[in-house]
C-alpha cells in the first residue's frame, strides 16, 4: 500500500531525474521506507533550526505507516530561510538515529495492521547534504505531480480489495436468504463495487506504466478518481454489511472489520472536500489552493 516512495523514484529514474541511487540503496539493503507525506502535505510540520553542518529537527510525524518495522523516514519540515522566507525541506532520517522514537499510539478505528505509529523526533541532526528538495511552503509543487499519480492507484487498490472481500463474504452469507430486501441490497453493493473497480482501473491506466506526464492535469484526473473509488468502496462494504443483517454487525462474521478498515480510504490525500476545492479551482482557471500555516 505504501510503496509509493519506491514508485516515485522509479518514475524519476525513467524520466532522467535523480532516483536510481535511492532504488539501489533500497534493493541492496532491503530497506523499508516510511513516508510522512500524507500528514505533512503542502505546509509540513515541525521545527528546523540551523546548526553547524545542517539542521536540528524537532517534530512529531503522524500516520507514518510501517514505522515499527521501518528503516528510513522520508520526511519534511518547514524552515524559515532568512533570505527566501518560509520553505519546506525534504530529507531522509534513519529511524535508528539518536533522538528518533516510534510512539506506541496507533489505536485507530480500522487499518490497525498498517502500523501507522507516529514518530517523534527530538533535536535530530539533519546534514545539509541530506536535503533532497526545497520548495515554497504551502504551495503545490511538482513533487506531488509525481507522488500522487503513483501513490493513489497503489493505495486505492488495497481498499478495492477490502470491498471485494466484503462483497464475496456477503454473497456467501446471503445465498440462502429468503428476505425479499436482500437482493436489492446486494444489487446496490454490486453497483458500488463496479464503480470502485472502474475508478481504480482508470487510475492505473492513467499511470500508463510510469509513462504519464507529471503535471496538474494528471493530478486532477487521478484525485477525482480517488474520491470516486473511496466513496464506492465504502458504499459497497456498507451494503455488504447491511445485506447480512444483524449478524453482519457482529465480530466473528468477517465483515464488520472490513467495514472499519475501508473507512480509512477517506483520509488519504486528497480528502473529498479538498479534492472538490482543488478540482473546482482548476475548472475556474485558477491555481491549486495553498495550504495555510
């Protein structure tokens, strides 16, 4: 689900940008990369202070999926440059570095197995040589035109799998039902599942085996499909649970946990209302909205 850091570097390498070095390091040492991009988004969070040879970083990074088993935190933080003003700096940090703590705080409604524990960084040294990117804080940047198109098909494929499994379990459980309402509920479920499949398949086609153009148009098309897929996956799973009646609500019958898991699909960037704002702004010929900080 969270292989998009590798995927983004693969895209960059194929298109003549820096990326191969990261791929080679990951392959050689079998590294697990942990992203904080979803929580940081355009403005990022934390505090960077200039020190000899680099920066001192203090922050708490939430939704760092895979952090309990991770090797490298691929993260960012804001920095007020005395000449250029507020920027966001992107860099890697070893999860074994001094001052880095993976918190025991991942107790969500669903997706409990993703290990998206927060990571606390206290006065962690970030060498100047580790800074991979500087960008204006709060503005949409080209980096997201690479990350979102490769990330969202991977992420939404997981939720589509959840919806498919819920539908399969509902079909099996409801096969002998004599309730006249059950076929209607299963019909709604099937329609929603088809909508989710079409949206995810379309996202994958847009990615074009890493051949897509990294621009606003591509991002806009992908995030629209993400919203459609997320809502359809949630509806399909909800209808699967509803079709099973009261037993579907009970633990042990194999659907209530899938219902909890699929609800997390909403929270991946760009969330529905933010996607509406982004897409609507482009439809009006405007630039993507900034993130306040």
